[in-house]
């Protein structure tokens, strides 16, 4: 059976979209068949989509065509008689094309006494589709009620658009369920008795009538709207926790775009999504228009699949039983109201669940901040709760990113190299806090001294009224184990703070603001550290940064020599191995040459060992590989064994004296929490454990074996370029090229599509072509990054092994496990990685 459907753009933006499609369609025909006056003449309706063959989940089949009436709702209302004539003409045109049932969407079903005049005119059955639209909204609300544990007694639902056909039918269904409703209408002069005549007497006690939408904002949290007027609800006035199911188009919530508020949820209602069992014809690469199908269109499809040539949904009164009937038929054929969307963007279950707290009666009844805090602390949070809190109060895009990459886990316990989720599933951690956990998770040799220190009620923060005893000990130990003559230490809370301290001490000691740094480096994201971080992506949104910071290529001693000899520079900063840059190891002898050059030009040599230090590369400090003796050294990450934040900036006595060695200067750089005793106890214990276990040697030996085993695997696969690094600081460089893939795709389509699309491209403005070229190049780069991230996903999902990419390069997987990792665990990773390589090896470069 063949159906036809007449839709219309519900906003000026969609009208322009339809206009664009029409222009492309006519241009394509012009390319194929040549110019024709009729082709470029006024049309009553414009083509949108042909469904050559639809197959439902039951195997039933139909076909159909969708046309657009190029008028907005406002234009239809302004010229109702003319519009009615055009709709009738559109129906006739569809019948001429062989359609056996015609569906009307949006205002095309309202014009003419809610479609009655169109149905009377047509020689084939006509439906508005409003029954399935109503059912989709009803099922959406039903699902929301279930997830939020909303019961009829707990919430009154506010329905806008009463007594319109959709709102009226939805009200019937909700009243049957026992819900109390506030029915919002626009006819203030109409007596309540007359408005209630649309509902059976037995439901009147469950109903409140209102003509004032603003009065409803403070009273209710769950809304459903189908007014056909559009734009009557101000989202800024909704109370926190409000959920608005916007059923009909135009939208009842004002504004073309999704509100920025995070504490309200506007859901697209009245739509259905086809399951994977439904085939809409012409599908390729899993691309098909299956999600958020307009309920009116879907009802027309379902009737065609059922071979029912009948006028189903016309007029104001939609029989509730028929609403349920068409809804159940739709579900039988594979059309469902879930998943949800908001302004076309998909909304997952956990985002709905995050609103449950607004409906939690216990929390609503708390009468003090203390009660609220206690309720949050005592809550037995699930992983979903944690992600919802992060989404609402920290960073929603981080949640979306982790979910997209299938990395959305919450770990509740860590031990050694293993992390455990709430189901007690264990994961091998090959990230280790990006170098923070050299001793592994929960190292007893650090935790026990820290707990004893706290239990003994020892002092922690005693700055300016005392000297921190444990911190003084830590400073002495660091001076003893560090390379060169580093005798003074400034303590802070993180790596980027350690870098900030280094920048300040260099400027203060030399009186020279110029600092040379390396391209592709990473030193942190505070403003000063960012000024000497060599990745534009991290920097560009915060410019202007510190002045007088000069970048040179990593590993290029000639470029460095040119800058240091031709300019008056105060300091040079480098990482012995660029960790976040993609685990880039410098050429042999480079560090030695750098040190010589710095001595010759009287430039301070500042070495960032925040990630490379404390045994990670097979030496206690990575700069010891070439016997480098820095003037300034930065540490953090694993300095406390990952138990608590700490950073340290070491320098020589001479430099400290120049910078801060006077009564006016000795307090120029301080930190409230830096240099606390507790962090120092942790650091002293961590250093002792690191050295007593000789983890530097273990890292060297096991890292050498690890790297060799990975290289054996990757010899077979040309999408892996290199295994880099030293010790247990390894990086897997992917090189799966998609260069010119997008251009090839465009050319393939341009060749296969009828007509001469290449000529059209030639005459696009140069700026447009430049932007398209840039977009294609960036897309190809993103495809390479996507391929690499799938290894991260598969290792986590299929093998319970955690990895991640480096900050500066999304085509490098970092492998930085705790240094306490066993050979068996290394072999486990190697085996899993080999399996993933094999599974991902469909294509060679």
C-alpha cells in the first residue's frame, strides 16, 4: 500500500531548509535533463522524501512519499482559505501519484475544521496522525513517571492546549491512570462547566482549570503541551526540576534553540523511533531517518503497513481507545516513543534519572542546609548518580564524552594495579593517574604512616607560627636524591603550580622575563604554565598569555642555539621525554647538548620531571639518562604516591638567593596548602618505598621487555607507526591514514550523482571552497583519532584494561602502568592488545 504525507516547516529556519532542498532537487534535475520552464515554475508542494520500500518488524511492507507545503503556521493562519485550497490540491496531487491514504502533519491537519473539510474533499482516506502523536506522548510520560517513581498521588500534571485534540485525548488517558491534571486553556471567557463537558463527569474532581500559564510555573513540575499556538512558555520561569514534554509543533516553549538551563528538561514529544528491525528503504552504512519520526507521519506509515484505508484521526475528538489501538499497532511494527530527544539532541535515561532528586520527597522536606548535606553524604550513590551529579554540577560535556567512548565507569576501590567498579569487576589500570600512581593504588606503605600521623593528632598547617617538621625532612631528602646541586625546595599542590613557581624563580633570579620552551610540550593549564605549553589547542582561548615566551622545535639543537645565542634569554624549560606530547623521546645526546648550550649562554636550565620523574623511565629522574644537572627541577604526580596533592620546585642555593634571599623577598612566593606536614609524610613514605623496592630498575627491565613484546605485535599492522618511550613510560603511535578520504567520498558522489556537480563546485565562492577544504582535512584527522580511541574502548570493554590517549595527541595511546605491575600483567596487556589489533585490522593503510 502506498501512502502520501503533507508536512510543513514549523519555523522560518526549517522553511529555509526546505527551500534549500528544493533548490538542490531542481538543480539536480536541470543537470540531468537540461533546462525546462516547468521545472523552474511555482510548485504547490515540494518534494522531501520518497520511501520506496518500508519493511516493519513484522515483515509488513508499504511505500510512500512525503511532500512539504512551504508555509509556516503563521502564514497558514494568515491565509486560511488559500491554504485550505492548497492542501486540497496537494492531496489531489498525491492521489494522482497512486497514494491510497494521505496523512496531514502540523497545521495542514488543523486548517479546515481540524482536517474535516480536507477529508470530505478527498477521494481517499485522510488522517491527521494525532492519535499516534498522542500515544507517543502518553508513553513518553509513562516512561518518565516510571524512572522518576512518580505516582498519581505525588504529582499534578499540567496540560497546555486544552481542549485541543491532542491535549484532550492525552488528558483522558492520564485521568484513567488516576493523575490529577491542571488543564490550561486560552478561552478565559468560556465557563468552566462548558470546558469540562469534553470530559466524563467522573473525572471532574481530578481536574483544575487555568487560563494563566504563569501561575502554573511555581505550582507544577511536569508539563505537556500541544497548543498549536507555539512559543507561549517562558523556560526561564520554570522552577528547577521541571520537565516539559513539548508535543506538537510549533514548540510551546519559546525560542528556536534549547534553553541553556541545566535544571530543566525540555523533551520533544509526539515522536517515535523505528527499531533496528524496521527498514525504511535505501539504507546504507546504518544511515536512515529512523529517530524522532513525527507521530503524524508514523501513524500514516502504520496504517499503510496494516493496509487500512480508513480515515483514522480527524477532528477534535480522538477516541482514547483508538489512540491505544494505533499505539499498540505501531509498537508491533517496531515504532517506539523511546529514546527521547531535546531539540533533536538525544537524551539518555540517566539524564532523566538525574531529575529524580527534584521529586524526592525526603530531600524536599529538609528544612536546613545541614539536613541536605547529611542526606547527600549518607546516600548510597550508584554510578548513574555520580555521572548525573558530574553532569549537573561539574562538566556535562565530560560525561557525554566518556559515554560516547564507552568509558563511563565509576570505580569505588583501587588496589595495586587494579580498579574495581560497584559490581566488583576488576580492571587493569594502565593509565595510573597519568603518572601519579607509581606505587599503585592504595599503597599501604604510604597510607599507614599517613593514618598514624593523623591518629596521633600531629600538626599539619603551621605556616608562619611554626616550621613544618616533616616538610623540612622531605626537603632534605629531595636535595639528597636529586641530580646536581639542588638544595632549596618550594612546595605546592600540583604540577602546574610547581611550574608556576619555576617561572617566577627564573624571572626573579635572572631579572629576565624571556623563557624558551619546546613545541608540543605540556607543562600545565594555569596561565603561566600554559604560556610555555606548546599546543595551540590548549592556549588559543586564553590569549594573550605571558609575554616573552619563545617556542622552538623539540630535539632541534640548532634552532635552540640560534635563539639562545641571538637573544637575551633567562631560562629554558623542557621535559626529558614529552609525555602528553605523545611520549616523544629526544635524539641521543640532545639533553647533553642542551645543558652545554645553557651553560655557554648563561641560561637557566629548568627540567620538568612531573611525569617522567621518580622511576618512571628506568632512572629515578629521566634527566639522569644523560647526566643532566638542572638549575631548577619540578616534581609532582607520584611524589606522594598519589595519596594527596603535592608539588615541588627544586633549585640551587645560588638561584634561590638571587630570587628570594633578602628580607624583602623571602615571602614573595607562598602557598596556603603547599608544604603541609601531612603531604610531606606521604611523600617521604612514597620515596622510601620507591627506592627500597628499586622500582627504577624494575621499570627499566620490565619496560624493555614490554616494549619489545609490543613491537613484535605491531610489526604485522601498518596502522601502528611506532612504540616509543623508556622504562614504563610508553606510547603507541597510531598512523591509520584517512588522508583525502572525505574528498574521495565527495568526488565519488559527485561522479555517481546524475548531472555535473563539479561545475557547480567550481563556481562556489573561493572562501566557501577554502572552508570546505579545511573542514575535510580536519574531518580526516578526526577519523584517525576516532580509530585510535576505538582501541581505548575495546581494551576497556572487551578486556577490562584501562588506557587513554595523550593530551597533545589523540593518536597516541599512553601506557604508563603503576611501577609495581607484574610481568604476568604486562603479558595480559600484550595479549589483549594483539587481539584488538587483529580485530581492528580490516584495512591496511
